[in-house]
């Protein structure tokens, strides 16, 4: 048995095929990916959260929420 420190792999082994848990894991993984992409591209562009928010016409707090790995998508409702 190969040991791993990858939290997602460990959780996947523990979920025993629970579809609800699998969905939660997939959503959390997607949220983390989106947060990381926004953060990386904003920094690559040399922008602060405030500058990016001004460019796209939203509040800085929304950028902060989008870059949070716990992001759940509800922030979009505030400016749609």
C-alpha cells in the first residue's frame, strides 16, 4: 500500500462510495481551483484586489470572497 499525504485521496478512500460526500468533495475542489486561478492571474497582472474590483465594476469584498477557497458561489447573487 502506497502512503499519501494528499487530503483528497485520503478522503476519497474513506467515503466508501457515498455520492453526497463525493459531490461535496468535488465542489470543494472546484472552489479551491477557482480561488487559486483568480488569485494567480490577479497577481500576475500586478493588480490589488481593489484594482481588480474597480476594473470589473464590483466591490473589493467580492474579489476577496472569490479568492477564498471556501467560496460557495453565493457572492454572484449580490451583483447579478
